C-alpha cells in the first residue's frame, strides 16, 4: 500500500477538497469561553486582515485580561494559535477570491495583506496542496458546462 496525498482526485470536486480543508481550520473543543468567541468574531469581521496586536484587541473589546491570556484561551478552545487561525482564514478568503478570474493571484495576495506574491503562493500551497494558479485552473474545469 502506498501513501496517497489527499489531492483533488481522491476527493472529487474542488469544492469538496476545499470544504475538507476548511473543516481542518478549526476544531473547537467542548470548552467555550465567551471572550474567545468574541475575539474570534472580531477577527472574522476584519476580513482576516488585522494589523492589530492581541493586546490592542483585548483593550478594544474590553476584556480586562492580557493578550497572552487570551492567546492561551484561544488555543485551548480552538486547538490552534491566533496567528494560525488568521492565516487559515486569509487563505480561505483567497480561495473564494480565486474563483473570480478578473482578479490576478498577485492582487488577491496583496489585497489580503501578504507582503509578496511568493509568500502568498507558498502558504496557499502549504494549506491546500495546490498553488493558487492550479487551484484556479481546477475550479475553472469544474464549472465548465
């Protein structure tokens, strides 16, 4: 038996592949802290482009606890760090935007706050096992009549 990389071919459509990857983004535990939920909503509402420090967000939301405490709670509740969560949310948004052929890969990456197109492409491939261009081509093939 040989190892088969979890690519598109084994999951069917590109949508099934992305949905499978998105399930892996956050695996919440039974323990839920209201501060973590509020913090997560704040991050989600920022379109994953936060240039804030965790401590600033805590002050903005009036938590009354340190940023490092919220970061620990976040990791305990969601199983990933704040930085990893934001990174995955940005890449999910990138996948959604790649469905629009009018936007270039570079525009999408820079628009989501990546400093270089290369860094965006590297992180996208790391999460989805496809470059943004490969993803776009697979999506275009899928929607062709």
